[in-house]
């Protein structure tokens, strides 16, 4: 009788190994996947009440901190003293709706390591510091506040960068929201409310939304023309009132429906300064999709430009445009399927300012520990050369003329040499999206910026880049240079 | 290993319970309080009683069985304390009662031997059947003993004495009575059941008349499934019977027939009954049915995955997010807070208990005692496999609790009496 019992026993021990296999599968092999499943609230709940590190600017302005919970002295609550001004950059760390922004990108530094997990206990025994690290951001708080104020009730974004290092000086998206509403027990309802508000305050228009760049894209086309030698500023083009797109019924006209110059001929410089669509459509077709694509990709299109979090890739579809001259003509003026984020457009202005070299934008300057010692210094990361140094020089002169005598006079700052380019892109419905990109001072640029307005009832129907976005740029350059 | 070493390990395991409670307190920001001392005292008194009963009534019994059981109860208890502090006090009372009943079992059996149980096998059958039927008593009549429906299953009886009401799951004791009956019946009839097979080519088929007990057991299981909606007990009893039948006869044909009956019964049940259907859906697609049927299993898997290798630490995870964590899903709760290290340790301790149980069976010379020891071990092992396998999606969830660890008084009493029976057999068969 022991025989059958022994066989059953063997079967049962085998079954225990099957259980062990199941355990290995779920607790070892698939453990990370299960832990990070968005439906699993445990990781966020574990963070609740824990101390997180500071997020401060270089001059000491606190934008996120943990304070002792007034209702429970053993617990911490997160505080965002600057509220909606820094919302999209700083993000939030909510136990109910997750994390976002720098709170997410730097979560592993900002989180407390006092979890009493075995590895933490070992670390504590070895004398390692378990207090959270803090991060210092490169943003200038005065410029950030000024940008937020300047956008006012508009839907839009402002991104300002240090051209040489890519350091973010301001990054604003409006309308905004106060991240602290996402910290309480009613966070899920608050979040739902943000998502259902028509103006979409939770949307990060600066880094997460792709828009048609409109005429600001002419900087890329002009760079391609100069780099390839297809045109110099003085190269003349025919100057019709309407440009007939080849192989198509459609035409392209200028904003004022008039010829660019005298109806006979106009130079590339004139076309750039006056933002003539007719001539840039013509020029784009002459350069060709592939050569514009080379410059566009050198300046970050169709690839990751590198930032604290993933930014949607800007779109220039060389393949589709190579055999479609009409579409190429429309794309050359930043319409049709060309798409880019305001952050990326600021980086393009910065590349022109930085002698043609594009630098990846970054908002965090350094990580430091609880005693203030630097743990990690964030070095500028070059994206690569976007255009030759010579091209950058010529383009700078052309952009300066835009501000002194062209569509961008609204961006002028008394006593300062400002370079820029306006854009008025097709938006939704009857509204257009005003743009301005530029930098200052021309001889030694310290700020490059992109101002983007998403056309709506607030900006009105007649809003153009020159009338609407350029004055905001002027104001911000003034604030920046005054500080 | 002798009795003194056994006593030392029991004390150490009792300290483990107190230590666990202290760790949970720390995690919640508390400190060492009365709960810690009380838990240690209750464990020491309860298992001390059992230990001294063994010294008195079963001195030659193996000292290997009780210590791992104490460790399991201790691990389970601190998880219960962590999940439902208000129920932990009640569980402590049940532990005292369970150890007292187990000690009483040893005392009573020491007057004769376990052979008494064989003599009263028919009484065991009648009492067990009556116990199984008790929950079907009306829940609204004047008599103080009433049935109770919980979550759609009829497993509970309530003894309402006016001043206080007590709830009990009689199936936990009935399953012991039935294992005793099976072992006795099979010991008496093993010859008849083993011989006279019909041959159909190379396949040996049992005589139709020999299949009668199998069919009766199957009918009983179906009855439990249909009228009490207790999938777990139904499966457990039938599996226990089929395994014992194979153990007694060595005829693999019984295993095959029993296996086919289980599969066909389960398939029919899944097709016919909504409550079985829902469990199958939850088993196969927990994440697709996250909002309803699959929620419990999905949360269990999240708990295990988040626990990962070393666990969140006692009191530092969120096993309270799993519905019924302290009963059906206590294994997942352990997995979240103690990690893979903890769950593997738990499985290792169960394997040790099983090994000791099988060892007692192997060494028994008396057929009845051999079958009884095997049957009791089968019942334990099948329960562990069904519930842990259910949590790990190896089998559908059957609503069985984890022996020694889950919250529940009746199960603790039943399982410690089971341990007492194994202890008594090992004492009687020791040379």
C-alpha cells in the first residue's frame, strides 16, 4: 500500500513545485510589469505621506516641497507654492492620478528611500543617507511669472532657453491649474474635471502638443537654402500675387493677398522679412524635399530632441513630399503636415543664436542631497550642428531685419538688437495660431524663445504672429535683460 | 529531535507571532504594546497545552509535526492582525479553543487507540453528513441553531444563544469525519475493491459494483456543490476519496475514473451554474474582467508582483486592497509584505508538514491507520494546492482557505484536530 501512497506523495510534491513555478512567474519574472500596471495603486500609495525632495530654482525660489502634515505629524504633504505658474513643468505626485512633469522624471531622486525594504535597511546600516535628493531647476522665476502673466487668458505656451546650454529659462503652458488640487482624496474627481474643461488646462502645450509652425518654419527653409547654396539673401524670385502650385488647382497667396514686392521680382531677404508665402513655396520646391529634410532632421525633426521627458517627434515627411510638389510648397511655409512643439521651435531659434549648433533643452541644472552637496551636475547635451556657422550668421541678419522692418516689429526692444521670425499658422475653425520665435541680444544672445498662441475666442480672429505673439516676446526679452 | 527541542521551537514560533505583531505596530507608527505580549502569551499557552498533552498522552509521537504548524499559525496570525486588527482578538480565542479541542482529542484517544474511530465509522458518516447538512437549516426559524448564507454559499451555522451568537462552518469538522470514514471503509473493503477486474484487452476495468462507492462519493460532492454552492469542499472531499481509493487498492483505474468524473462534473458545473462560470472567467481572464469578476485575482497578482523578492515589509504593503485578504487571499498578502522569500518559506513549511504526514503513513503497519494518516495529509495538501493554485491562477478559485493561516475559527479547530490525529497515529505506530 505504500507504493500508491508514495506515488501520490510524489505527485503532491511535484504540485508544490508547480506552485513554486507560479510564484517565480509572478513574483520574479513578471514582478515589475505587475507593479507598474496602471491599475495597481500600490507604488503611488506607498509614496503617500512620504517626504519628497525639493524642487527649487537656482536663486532659491521653492516650487515644490514636502511639509509636515498638520493633521498627522508623522506624515508629509506636498506643497506647490508657485501653483499654476509652474504646473506643467513641475508636474505633480498624486497617489490617485499618478505623477507627471519633473515630479515624474526625477521620481527616483525625489522619493524618500526610507521604505524599510531590505535593501534600504542594508543601505542604512552601511551608513548611506536615506533622505530624498532635491533638484535645482534652471528656470528664472521672474521670467516664468512674466511669461505666465503675458499669456494671460490665452491658450498657448512660452518656452525660453539659454541658447548656449539649452537650459530652460521659462516654460509655461496656459491655461494652467494648481497641481495641489490633485493631492487630496478628491483628486480623481478634480482630474476628471480638468479633463472635461473645454480649454484643457491639464494639457502641456509647450512640450506635449504638436502644432503646424506656420511661417516660423521659413527659418528652417532659409537655412536649407543657404546651406545648399540654392539661394542667397539677394537671390531674386518671380513675384506673383498668387503662386500656382504645380500639378494642382490650388494657389498660395500672401497674408495681405498682394505680391511680395513690386509684382515683378523679390529677393529671398525681402520674402523672409515680409514673410511672403508665394516666394517661400516657390523656394521650397526649388530646394526639394530631401534637402529641406536634411536641415530639418539636423535640427531635430523626426527624432528625439532630448528633454527631461519624452517630447513628441516633430514631423517632416521627406518621403511623401519628394513626389508631391504641391504639398512641398505648402509644407515649406509650415503648413499641411509639418508639426512641431513650441519647445522644439525655441530650440531652433536657439540653434541659430548658438552659431548653428543645436543643444538639447533641459530644465534641471543639478541634483543635490539633503545636505546641499551636489550629487549630479547636468551637462549641456549637444544635439548636433543644424547649419553652418556662416548660414547661422546670415540667418541672424535676416531675422534681425524681420524685427527692425518686417512682420516682427512688435518684438522690438528699445536699445536691444532682437532677431526673430513671426508665424500665423492655420488653427482650428476660424482661428489662426500666432507664433513668434527669436533671440536677443543679437551680438551675444542670452535668450532664445518661442511664443505660441492657440487661436481661440480669447485671441480673436485677426490675431497674427506679428500682432499677438511678437509683443509678448518683446516684453519677455525686456524682463530677461533687466534682471 | 526530542520533546525539549520541540518545546523550544514552539516557544520560538510563538515569539515569531509576537514579533510579527510588533513589526506591524512599528509600521503603523505604534510601539510594543499589550497586543505583542498578549499574542505571545496566547500562542505559548495554546500550543503549550497541546505540547504537554502530547507529553502526557502521546509521548512517542513525532516531535516534527507541531513546530512547523505553529510557525504557519504565527505567520498567518500576524497577517490577520495586520489586515483586521479587530478580528485578531477573536482569532486568539479560537486558537485557545482549537488547541484545547486538539488536546482533548489526544486525551480521549489515549484511552483506547485510533482503532476506536474505525469501529465507529458508520457513526462518523452519519455525524459528518448531518454536519454538512446543518447550514441548510432555515435561517429564520425560532430554533437557536440556524443556517446562514454568506456570499451566495451555504456554509455557516449560527448558534444564537440570545446573549451571544457563534458562527461555525461545520464542513471543517465534517471533512475530518469523512476522511476517518473513508479510511475505515477502505481498510475493511480493500480486498474486494482490489480484486476481480474485468479485462478489456490490455485495460483492466473495475466491476460495476465496485464503482458504487465512487459514484456515491461523486453524488455527495455534487450535492454539496449544488445545494450549498461550496465548490471547494465539494472538490476537496471527492479528491480526498479518490486518492484514498487509489492508495488502498493501487488501481490506477480509480484515479482515471475519478479524474474524468471531476473534469466532467467541473465542466458541467461551469456550464450550468453561474457562480462556477464567474470563477472560471476570473481564472482565465482576470485583467480583462478587472472591474468585476477578475478584480480579486488581479489585486492578488498586483500584491505578489509589488512584493517581488523581499516584500514591502510587515505592515508596509497594501494587502488590504485585496478583497477577502485575511481568508482566501492571505497567501497573496504574505507575498506582498514578505515577498518571494516569504512565500517560498511558507511553501517549504507546508512541504515539511506534508513530508511528516506521509512519513507517519509509511511507517504505519495497521492498514486503517496508514490510510487515515495518508488521507489526512491528502486533505491538507489538496487544500494548500487549491487555494495557492487559485491565487496563482493555476486552478480556478474554489473558496477554500489556507490551512493554519487563514482567518477563521472552525478551520483552525478542524485543522488542529487533524494534527492531533496525525500525532496520535505516530504515537501508536512508534516502536
